[in-house]
């Protein structure tokens, strides 16, 4: 922590917290038993792989979004959406973002846009 002194104000600057990597967050989810991936099927439906459920956007809430950027390759950019379903089960959707998305067409993006969001502090989840 550094303190910068101005004539009348003291500014305290904290060092930025270490960024978590995608693999670290996925490992934390696995350790908590929350590694329920939700994927878009070939038929345009979202299916909970570990939960064996088919979802419509209204069944889910995005509770946290993480973006990861590769150091040198834009193709390494990815986004992780943590979701909660109506039964309280937590899962995730992972994808590259931008032009590198692994989904063709607009179905995936349209589905995500329809999911309500409720950004939550998930520190308890990752302790």
C-alpha cells in the first residue's frame, strides 16, 4: 500500500489484487461442487451438462461475469458467466467473446441478452 501526500489530502493507493485466471476460478467452482457447465446444444437449447436440465432464459439469473484477456492473442479473450437457476443451483457458461465466439449466428447472444442479471458479491462462494 502506498500513501501519496497532497497539500490537503492524503490518498492511499492499494496495489491491485492479483487477477484470477479462468482455470483458477473453474477449479474453485469444482472444489465447491459447482462445476455445472451450461452449453448451447446443436438444436439451439441451453442444457446444463452436470444438471441434465434444459433452460430458457427466464430459468436463469446471471449472478457474476468474469472477463479474461490473453496477454498477446485476442483469441485468448474469454468470458465466464456464473448463473443461478430457479432451484438455486449454480452453473456457468464460458465462451470466447467478440469475433472469436465459438457460437455461430445470433442464437447464443440472443439467449444471453434475455437472461436477467443480479450482480452479487460472491466472496463467500470463493473462500
